[in-house]
């Protein structure tokens, strides 16, 4: 793994703030002039363990707001199996299971 330089850390801080402000990886990449994959890699490589937990939580919250997640949760709440939901939405069963697990954690935390 490549060592994190001071320049990487400074750029990380800028990108980290933009990400927490709600910008997507693509929006950040356009602002800072590197690819969205470069943004993702820098967020992962230059973050501390605590910062990465914050990034991961923000990513999970964003994922839970997509139309596909909303549709998957509605189908699961209607009594469909993960396999059936995956077939309807044309996504993998493991993706539906991950979404379901995350959704159930959120539901439990609200009660």
C-alpha cells in the first residue's frame, strides 16, 4: 500500500469535506480535477479509521435513498423473497440481502 503524503492528506481533507457536504464522487472529481475513481481511492487510502467510518455511514445513507432501494424495500415489505425482488429489479440476490440488512438496522434504531 502506498504511503500517504502530506499533499494527499491535504487533498483528502478537501475531498472529505465536499463528500460530507453531499457531493457525489463524480461532482467532487469535476471540482478537484481527478477521476471519480481517484476520489474514491483517496477517500479510502488517506482516511483514518474514524474518518472512514463516517465516510461509510454517509455512503450507506445515500444508498438507502435511491429509487432502487426504495423499490426493493417496498417489495420486501409486501412479502416477496430476496430472490424474487432481485429478479424483478434485475440486481443480485446478495445486493438485495445487503439492502435488507441495512434497512432492518435502520428500522430497529427508530423503535
